[in-house]
């Protein structure tokens, strides 16, 4: 050992800013209408099945967004 002390700086250990990052939209507004149309077609395919209620609720919630 040489008796020398070295300081290692690493970007992972360096202090980071605590400011929250701006949220980015995952879907464009027009995507909601496409998703809603796809869910409507799927609802027709699973008509009468218990999980149809969940998809029906999702369909209506998406309608409020677009």
C-alpha cells in the first residue's frame, strides 16, 4: 500500500436532484378512441361472460376521456 487515499466519484453515488420529473403521456388523445373501438368489438365477442362487465366499465371510462 502506498498510503495514498483516492476519492472515487461515481454518477450513481453522486447526489441527485430531488425535483420530480414531468409526467409524459403514454397515449395520445386519438389512441383512446382506437382502444375504445377495440374494446367494443371484444365486448361483442364475450357477450354474456362474467368478465364482460369489467370491459363494459372500461369502455365507459374511456369514453369520458375522449
